[in-house]
C-alpha cells in the first residue's frame, strides 16, 4: 500500500476564522454572560460568532453553518429555523440582565 493511500479527503471545511473568533468569545466568557447553559444560548453564541465572521442575514447564517466548522464545534449544526428565531427571542428576553452584567464581565476577563 502506498504511503497516504489509506486516507482520502472527502470534505474540507473552513476553520481558522471561526476558531479565532470562538476563542476570543471563550476568553471573554460570552456564553456565561448571555445566560445559563441551554440550547438557545448555544445558538445565540453561534449567531454572534457568525455575525463577526460573516455578517449576513440570520437565516443565511443557518445554511452557512454546514459550510464551516462552527455548527459542529458548538453543537448547533442541526438547528432549525424555528430554533434560530426562538434563540433570538430568548436573547431579547435576557437583554436587560446581560446589559447589567456586561461591565462586570468585561473587568473579570482582563
């Protein structure tokens, strides 16, 4: 068997830009700032990272997740349109709490 013939590349997904923004979101503790662990929070984090990396509409973002590692990395690759809208509603419902917590979160991440 020739060297390298044991493997074949079936698909390659972009990762660098997503990984860089996700790493910064982790350093800033973005997920914790948004709220307690839940599916809506994970989708909201993915939407925010997506907006930084590729600023497009929320619904086109859903399709983009299958073309990058973000959806799989954050466990939201299978999110539906309804879940996207529910996550945005969840985020709006938490806006006041997030805005109150944000200054303390920034000072703790330094």
